[in-house]
């Protein structure tokens, strides 16, 4: 089927939906989501959204914290514009119906997380993302200009390549005309022609064995844009959240929000002893890269599979009011967090890099925007400050909406695009070829391209990824399209980019830590 729209939006998290709400005032919008609308990383967010709301906080303080967390590899201009627009964007989210927790005084209750010098994180208990997703979904569903295609998988964006032209990365007039979208229930690939396309496909945590990310996070958007010869950046910086609940077979790993450490919970090693002060003066509230590495080191020293987060000294009222979901989850596993320590382990959580964008979320491909976790705006540098990603998505989706709506009337659909050609492909009867490769990929990335890296580990990863790449491309060329083969292909692509970028960075900085180039200020690794 051929579908025509003004604005194509791939992704239904905070980036996709907040953009769609705005551009819907200017034309027809089609939102494509590979799962149900609210199965997004956005819906899983716990801690909250960072914004400057009241004194003594200030834009300058939030900017300084963001730059420091990012080891000053951030783009300062982008940091400044994101933070100075934070208050306005969050107020808009509130106007759209999002409810954040209040204090008795009528002000918003603000939490503090690692790396923040002030209390500035708006939250809804420990279910902030679910509340944001609820409000946005309700708003979207009432708009007559918006059509939603749930459970549809975007395979590739359409460019001049599909008109039979040779498209090289050096070409500076690559243009996006829409995307090919697979309906997995019928196997039909729709040709969606769009005047502008927004890629808001979220992260890629599933390239690792242990991740807090939902199953949808397979890096599809990054891979699609890279295949279309768009510019991708900053890929070596993968954030591992220090505290996911240790429960080996659960996917995704359940997050224990950093806000719990902000409220006073403390990390302890396998022997029940505090250790973070040996690594950083900020203790358990140091930035994530430092805490994750410290935990990794403590686990290696003791040979244990996890460490503990101790919240036993927090007031019962605080636990029940602020962390009801964590309390209930742990209780369901037989852990009463009021009386017992929580076993925790780091898990892949957030990819700082992605599709490179400018101040208006424009990618290097004309009429293609990217916002949210899929993008690399320059905000995060070498490490993302906690709770800055929901904010980033809001700011850049807003900016993209200004640019896209401003030019929509001057754009035409490209009619000459051929439909998807499935000639010569057959149904792959052996799912094991895909599932086994996926497991291998995750094992390679977790063993060689995780929290601590080395030249040798990265080289091993690249060699093995090359084999997986060849086998999978071969299978892809012969197979009828399925979500599983497309995701595997995208994950291999993203894993390759993470590893390649990591190999090229010959220093330890932020989230990229390699034993071959130790940092100038070495952490104390002795117990
Ligand atoms: P998502 O919300 O992940 O949405 C991606 C969308 O793209 C989905 O609808 C998906 O179906 C769709 N999609 C993907 N690929 C395709 C495809 N091929 N075809 C069609 N559709 C596709 N950040 C904070 O700032 N504060 C927090 O407190 C916080 N807590 C977090 C807790 C957890 C457990 C996790 C996992 C993340 C957390 N983060 C937090 C990070 C933050 O939630 C995400 O970075 C952010 O929600 C990403 O939003 P997004 O709109 O870019 O992507
Ligand atoms: C958390 O609640 O700890 C996650 C916050 C984030 O990822 O920004």
C-alpha cells in the first residue's frame, strides 16, 4: 500500500509524541510505532525530568552540572539553549496534563540525582515516565490530524538511493522522502511518502546482555540513518546505570532509580561495607560513569555478581510515598527494602551518541529530523547528566516542529519512489539463525565493549562483529522481511558503530574508559 502524509513520525515516546502534537496543527501526521503506543523507554522512566524551577537553582548551575558530567565534550551552545528552554518546555508538559508531585507549599517537589548540584528533578513518585506517556498519549488520541500505526516496523528511510542513484556519505544533498514500513502480521511493506520525517526511535540498550531498556530499544533509527549515509556521532559513550535490580533472568532489568540515592540510600559492597567514598568525594551520588565503574571494580575485587543499595535507614513514609513501584517490585521478589538491602548491578541504560543533529534537530539528510535518545545533539558530551534526556527530547522536538512546520507548505511529495521489492526472498524457517546471532552479539558487547574497555577487547569485538555482519547480511538478502531479522541487522550495525568509535578514541573520558589509556586522575581501585 502507498500512504501519503505531511509529517511522518517514527516513534511514540516523548520525542515522537511531543513533536506530533505540535506539527499536527500544520498538516496530516502519521505516527508509526513498532509496538503498542506506550511501550517506550519514556514509559519506563522513573527519576524524572530536570528543569530549573526555583531559586536557589539557576540556569548557570544546571549548565555547569551538565558540562561537568559530560567532561566538557558537550557543545556549550546546545547545553545553554536546552537548559534555558527547560522551564518553558516543562510548563508546557504540565499544561498538557502531566502531573508532577507537589510539596505542601504549592511548589513542585524537586528531587536531586547524581551530578546535580541542586534539587531540580520534577517527578511523579517513581513512575514519572508512565505519567508523561499517559498525558501525551491522551493528547495525541484526541487530535483529528493524527493517524497512528501501532505494531508496524519502519525498515528503512527512503532517499535518492531508492530512485536508483548512487548515494555516498560525502554527498551533501541526500534527501528523505519517507520510509518503508513493514506490517508484520501480513508481511506487507508499505511505501510511506512524507514531506518530512522525524526519527524518534529511542535507544539501543538491547545490544548488551543486561539493560534497563525495553525490548523496542534495538537502535533501529541510528542504523537506518547510517545505512542511508547520514552522519552519526558520539557512539562510544554508552551509559551504564549503576543500580538495576539484580535478578539475572529478567528482561528488561528493573531500574532502582538514582533518586533513591538522592534521598540518602547508600551503596555497599558484597560484604556490606560502604565503598563509594574511596572513589569520589560525592560518594553514592557521584555521576553515573564513576559509580558504575566503582561497582564494576568492587564486583571484580570480591568476585560477586552484584553489590547492594541500602535504603533501610530511610523513613518508611518516604519509601512508600516516593518509591512505591520499587517497594512493590522488590517485595514481589521477597525483598522488603525497609528491612533488607537491595541487590543491584550496573546495566546498559542510555546511548549518548546517535544521529547527529543541529539546533533544530535537523540531521545531515534534508527533511529528516531526529529527536530523543536516537539523536546526538551535543547536550551530553561524554556522559549524560541524570534526567536530562526527557528534557532534551522535549526541547529538540519543539525546535524540530518549528523548522518542519515553517517549511511544510513549500515541500512536495516525491512520487517516483518504487514499492518494496521482495523478489527472490523466501521465509527463513530457522529462527535459531537469528536468535543465536543476537545472543552472540550481546555477549560480545557485554564482554568486550562494556564499562571497562581495552584495545585488545575492542579489536576482538570488531573481528567477531564482522563475521556476524556478513552472515546476517547474507541471510537478510535471501529472507522475507521479518522484525527479527531487521532488528538483528540494526543491532549489529549499532554495535559496530559503538565499537568503532570506541577504538578511535584513544583516551579515557566520561563513559569511555579504557585500561590502555588510563585517565589522568585515576580512581582508587584498592579496597
Ligand atoms: P522512546 O521513549 O524509547 O520511544 C521510542 C519509540 O520508537 C517507541 O515508540 C518504539 O516503538 C519506536 N520505534 C523504535 N524503532 C522503531 C521502528 N523500527 N519502527 C517503528 N517504531 C520504532 N531519562 C530521564 O530524563 N529521566 C529519567 O528518570 C529516566 N529514567 C529512565 C528509566 C529507564 C528504566 C529507562 C530505560 C530510561 C530512562 N531514562 C530517563 C531515559 C529516557 O527514558 C529515554 O532516553 C527517553 O524516554 C527516550 O525517549 P524517546 O522518545 O527518544 O524514545
Ligand atoms: C533514574 O531514575 O535513576 C534514571 C534517571 C535517568 O536515566 O535520567
